[in-house]
C-alpha cells in the first residue's frame, strides 16, 4: 500500500456480470466460466493485476460445475489477487423488495464468503442497480459493509458533490460511497481516454478515482490489450496503479476523518449526501408487475414460514434452517436488478416464475407443516369445523376473517345459515358469501369480524344453524354506504369516490391512461406523456350484501382493453378495498390510478424499503414500497411499485403497469412497424388496494399496513383435545410510534437462538415493550427515528436474556 497521499487513479479489473438479461441464466453460466478462466490466466501474465468479482450466487454454481476452477479462485483470493468486493448475494434491484430482503442479501452473502473464502468483504459493488433508496446505508452497515459503489443515477440525473462522498440514511448510518462513471471500458482506446480524463480530475479536485475496465455484461474480463496499455502508462510514471476496491477505500480511511473506520488525523472530511439517490430512468420501477408481485408474495411467505417454524420450535419441533436458506437463495436470485426491474427478455421471466414457484411452494410447506404441528396440540372445541387463525404480526389483528366449510361427503349437502363462536363461547355476527366452488350445498363460505392476538392464534368454531340462506346480492350498485364511509362506485371515468362522513371530505381513485414512448428503462424519455381519453363505463353490479361486507363489481373499457374493479366497503370501518383486474393490450401506454384529495396535502409520505420518507410534488416518478400517504388518506398496495406527482394539481398517481416492447434498448433506432414484438405489460394483471381514511385513528401506520400486507392464515381442524388453549400469543409489541417486527427466525449458526428484527418506521423516537406470553418475559425497548434493531434471545424466547446484535446475527 502506498504511503503518499497524492491523488491516484486506481485501476479495477472487473466483470459486471448479468446472470440474466437479454439471455437466460444457463447461457450466462457457460459464459462466466470462460470469463473466470480468462481472468485467472491473465494473472499469470500480469503479476500486478488484481481482478474484482464477487457474486455468491454465481460462485455457488461454479463450485457445483467445476470444483477445480473454484479452487483456483479460492487460491487467488488467498493471494490477494482476486478481490471480493460485492458483499450481497448478487446485485439486486434496490427499489422493489422489502427492506428485510436487503438484510438477507448481506446476511447470506457475507456468510457464504466467510465459509468458502475465510473472509468477508467491507465493500458492496452494486454498479448497475436502478436507484438506491433512503435506508440502504443502514442495511449495509448492519451487515458489516462500510463502502458502496454504484453508477445510477448518472450525473445528468442527479448532481453529487463528488464521485466520492459519505452517504447517510436518516437513522444516522453512513457508508463511503463512490459513483463510478465511464463504465464498461472494453478497449484500450476507451481505457486510455478515461485515464486522461481522470488525470484532469486528479489535478483539479485532488481526489482519488477508480477506473473500471474489462469486458462486461454477458461475460468477459480484462483483456491482454487493456492490461498491456495500462502497464505501459504506469511505466511512464503516471498516477495510475492496478488495485482493488477494498484497497481504494482503505486508503480513503487514511485521508478522511468522517468515514467509517477512519485513520485520518488531519480533519479532512468527505461531503455528505443524505437520503435516497434515485434515478430518473423510471421504467424499471413499474415494468412487468407480475415478477414484482411474485417477489413480494415469496418474501412474505418466507417470513411467515420462519415465524411459524419458530412457534413450532417452542414445542420441540425441528426448525428447517437449510430449507429456508434455499428459499431465500431462490428469492434473492430473482431480485437481480434486470429481473426484478422488468428489463429482461420474456423467456427469462418464465424461469423467474418457476424459481418463485419453488420458493413459494417450499415456504408454504414449511409454514403449513409448522402450523399444524401447533394446531394438533390445541383443544379445538365442539364445532363441526374449527378454524385456527394465525397472526404473524407483532400487533393484534382486528378485522374481517373468512372461512370456507366443507360439507360433502363428510356431511349432507347443506345450504343453511352458520353460527360462529369464539373460544369463550360468544356468538359472532357473520355473513354467507359466495364460495369458491360452484356446486350448490357442497361448501359454505362465511365472513365475520374477529380478533387474533399478536404473533399468535385464535380458534373459532362453526356449526350449522339451519334454514335456507344464500349469499345476498341485493342493494344499490352505484353507492355503498358503510356508515363511516360512503362510496360512489363508478363515476363517468370509472373512478371510485369515497366520502368520509365524519367531516364530509371526498376522495377519488380514478384510472388514467398516459402515453408512454419509453423503452424498457425509459432511457429515451423523461417520464410519461399526456393523459389519453378516459375509460368508458360498461357495467356495475352488486355481488355481496350484508352487515360485514358489501361488494360492487364495476367494468369499463379503454380501446381494446378492459378493467374490472371489485370495491368492498365494510360497515363501521374506515377503509375501502379495491381489487382490480386488467386485460391490457395497448402498446406504449401506462396505466395509473390518480389519487385526488379535497385539498392539497403539505407532503407525501411514501414507503421505501425499510422505512418511510417525505417527498414533495415535483412531478417525478418514484419507486414505491407498499404505502403512500397524502394528508388523511393512506393507500396501501400489494402490486403497485411506483407513483408520480403532478406539480400543478398537487395530486399523485400510482403506476399499475406500463407496456413497452420487451427488452427494448433502441438507442437511436426507431421501432419497426412490421415487427412482431412482445410487450412487457400485455395481458392480465391483478392487484389490490386498501384506501384508509385515518381521520385521527389511533392505529399506527405500520399496524394498519401489516394487517393489509400480512393478514391471518387459517388451519381447519376437526374437534379434538389438546394441551393448548384456543387462544395464544408468542410475541407482542405495545408502545408508541410506527413500529413493526420485520423478522422472527432462528440464528443461522445453528445454535437455536431466536433472532428478532424490530424497526421504527417513524420520524421520531419511540418507546415500547416486547412481551412473550409464552416465556412470561418482557423487554422495554427504545428505538430511534428510523432505527432497525436486531435482537437475539435464547430458544425459549426469554426476552430478559436479550442481546443486541448486527444483521449478521453477532
């Protein structure tokens, strides 16, 4: 390591590798094997050259296919010639996943590196991801990563004080960050031109630079021609050297006093950037919503499986640690930025669907096996059918619950009324609704209002009451009156108008189509075009009527496309659900939901991975994670991942889908009119919104969002005895603030310890208490604004034996 402090260009031999993009994973795997062979051979020819590549997902495949090649890589890592600067499982899209996924990217990535190479990395090289949300620094630091390298947004989208800066999130976590430019240097001419450009920076700005060189994307590595050209420049005495990212950042620690691990004594500081670093290439935020939706389903199913397995382990059942690691490996691979960003070819999405399917099925089996290991121990009561509902959130569930009861052939055909009782014997009002089957009398579906304890379960009992009762469709299809809220189900544009009867305010959610001439990334445009003609109403019909919920189905059209909404109002509740189904066939358009409020709110509070952030009405498209708040209205969405604002009207519009040509990166070439293109957004898309009019509600943002995103699941049980009562709770949070529990799992080291990750999504510190009724213990906890904390407790869930640990669980 050089001792002087003169500015220097550090030459980083590198392969930016896309395991999926305009090709499928199997083709890329063959290419990267050849890439590694070339990178290793060049080391024999150029003794000062260092190669940087580190993707555990790729290494794992190489080890299976070519163990000898993998062992050569390990030897070069030990020699210091192969730089492990990529501490996550692979380079993910950072906008569309849950925050917990980035904790897992670091956890599993760092554990793999330590197991296979005997070391971790302090650098995350995430060069091609499409934007970097507000709380990524907190996840990086939690996983032992102190430095971050990226390229998007480019300087023409976002000015930064310098390529090298300190990036901080709102909780106070910070990392050294470096924005790489002039990437993908494939030829000696390109590399030498960049050397000259950086020399000017060194002379004028007196700060170090990294130059990334090597053939990239599909594969390739630093070539002989590039290495020879750089060696010749170094022989001339240029301020240039072969290096690694870890060495580059280690040298910066000796220069700057405000960086993690600083060794500087002269007080020089890097400029500080706080908050999200977002790109204006916004197409990837909403491309191919199905893969984003499947990712979200897979994330929540895996998290539920972990919690269920922890609950079962408290009764001596085994915890499927290795199986869950495999689930997360599948989920994390599909979070690769070109997959989750919707930028790959259609064949790649068939593979992604299959991989998500494996993760979902495995998680579902783990969850359901664990739940039935618990329910077999519960004294279920004397119902004909007994349903045990499990709540995986750390706050109580209160809301509607549904059950579908089987009659034939265990019982005679039955079309009568139903009684629902809780475990104390109280009869609860219920409503017969349309069952999923179509055989009269074969099954009955029922909805009722109930509660389920935090991170626990509650049994409800169902019996026949007699009579002849069918689900009701009576009532007006134009207006749904729920007492607190009154809903006009379809205005002239297909929109839903919601009146809050507590203060008379009116809100609207209206579908809107905009022109969209952008390619897959929107590289060639800036946002969306003009609004097109409105939808044409087709029909409205009442499909459910009763005291628990009322539903109207509306249908309307746009050109050759159709949209259907099922609007559900729950009497006495302050929210409305809107389930939508779109059959879309409009090339180069985007479909949105415009949110209109009675008055312009001061700000927008938008969900981002791991937290909430405040934004204004700047007209830009932003990624969105689950919730958006405009004044007193909060909209939660399970399948919408972007929104934009209108500066003039101070409204926001959620982006349901966009429909560019699949894999379109047209550069300056126009699309051909006679070509049979595939389109990203063509076909059927489904999703659900919850529109919550808070109006002073005591329910926290996070509790409301958790109820929507992770509602209770049920297990149907016949009557049997058991040692457990019909109601139980394992872990609960009670206190102030927007607090949620992100994860409850077993530690990866196999010790049996339980890991709890708790997060304050709010903008202020909060106080609360975690309680385990199972172990009879509790823990007072104070969380700073936006803080995510990881706790480790014994396998008995004894909270008074807690340790605070990193996201690496140590």
